[in-house]
C-alpha cells in the first residue's frame, strides 16, 4: 500500500521552470553535505517540508526553532530537497513518486541528484572523479555537453536511482552526479567535486573553498547522520554499486 | 549461522543505539569500517582533526584493536541537546573486538588525509591436502 507522503508548502512560493537539486543522505553523505553548502552559499530559504506518518518521529531544533528534518529550500529558479535524518528504506519508493509528482506540478525543467559512488581506493584519491547518469537522451546530452564522464555499466541504488525512473515516467529530464567517495565516512571532498560538476551544468559559481576549509568540522558533525545512514544503505542494496552486472548487448 | 555472526549484528545494533561520544572521558567514538579479507582484517578509521601519525596510539592483541587519537584542537558543542551542556572533546577512542584471531606482530598501519588504515594478518594454519 502506498505510504502517505505530503509536501507542505509555505505560503506564497513562486517558481518559474525551476531546476531541482536533490541531496539526501547516502554514500559518504555527499548529497547532504553538498546540499547544505549550496543552501548557505546561495542563501536559499526554506519553502516547504516533507511530512509522512512513516518517517521516524523526529523533529529538529535549530536556534530553538522547531523544524522538520526533510525540507525543501529554494528560490524562483532553484529548488533543493534534503534531509537531516536518514530516509528509511521502506519509504523511498513512495517518497520518490511523491517528489516526482511535486516536481512535475512545479514545472521543473531538470532534476539533479548529488550523491557519492563508493570506491575502495578513495584514501589514495586527491580529487574525486565525477560520473553522470541520465534518465534519457536529453539528460545524457546535458552530461556530455559539460564533459562529465557518463557511467556506462553498473548498478545504481537508492533514492536517486528511483528519482531518475520516476522523473522519466513524468517526462522530466533527470541526472545523477556521482562523485567517487568513501562509503561509510562523510566525504566533503567528494561533495566539493559534485558541486563543481553542478556548477558546470547550471553555469553557476558556487565556491567550494569554504567547504574544503571546513572539511574536518563537517566530518565530525556528520558522524551521527553517517551512522544512521549506514543502517539504511545496507537495506537499500548499496553494496551492489560496487558489483559488476551481467553484461549483454 | 555462527554465534559470531549473531554477536556481530547485535554489536552493530548496540553501536547505533550508543551515543557517539563520552562526556566524562572527553572523547568521541570515531567512525570505523572493518573489512574481513581472506588473509587479513583491514580496519579503517575516520579521524578528522588528527594532524599526524604521531598523535595516534594503536594497541593490538590477538583478538582486539584499541585506537586512541589526539585532535589538534578541542571540538566544542554549546547549548546542544536536552542537557544544554557545554561539551568539549579532545580525543577519539575506540576498542574493537576483531572477528578472528590475528597475528599482532604482523600488523601495519598508514595514516593519510585523516583516515587511518590498519591491516592485521589473520592467524591461519594451512594444510596441503593430497589428492589420492
């Protein structure tokens, strides 16, 4: 049975063919770290939150103000979806559908998920490489036009994989930006690489220097979210992302 | 399934339920990953704010690994959580029960970009079987 998921908008939000950026907790918390930095750098305001009776019974306090853990920030041209708690695996199918419906309703012209792809030798990598996955010809041409290497073979798992699919069903071009990352450790370096690719696609100039300067602080603060996310990732078949699929032509 | 398997998952569950810090000892519990390879156990540890290998102490026995690492500056949380306490941490500390008996003397470790990697060889007796 579909789980009830509501996107509750604040009054008076106006959007005009926005680009959606998604950064949920996942491999190396790449999406969440990147999303948080983008909100800071672009000064995005909270415009909506995601409510569901199947989310953990958790609220977050920031400077004494009660907030929902899964929120949407934005302005007229950009919507950014993120969460401060791990998304339970049993919710992700319905969450992906609810979000894709909402993106369609808002007239989104492109959806970009920022996430990590685990690599065993991450410790040896100074500048993580980025790979792109598109949900169709339009999305793939955006990836190629911006000289981002496409992922040709492999499994992808998690909410971004479902968002690619659900957006395709609704004719919304969607891209996943996957930065080489630690699987189980918060990875600000990978988040910086993902943002650099986002800059190319959206022709923006989000400065990643402050993110890299605060890398140690972010790694300490993100430990508990990483621990929560580790539990969820196992159930989402994340280890599959390091496996080779049966190839056929 | 073995008792170790059950115990491992119970330990993993308990780990999630336990706070990731100890206010009395002023230490944080680091994130760790244990990889059980054929010939060795590989433990990696995330140690932000740890400057160099000289700030890390490692003690290995045949079935355990203890890691203590000093941070280059204290981490402070103010007005955080229900207790609204001022919390300060200066050290990472973690004891790990290893899934198999190891040879502590053959252990080696590297520390790079705030990540510690410890490789500890397993104690393995090998016999060659003659096919009749």
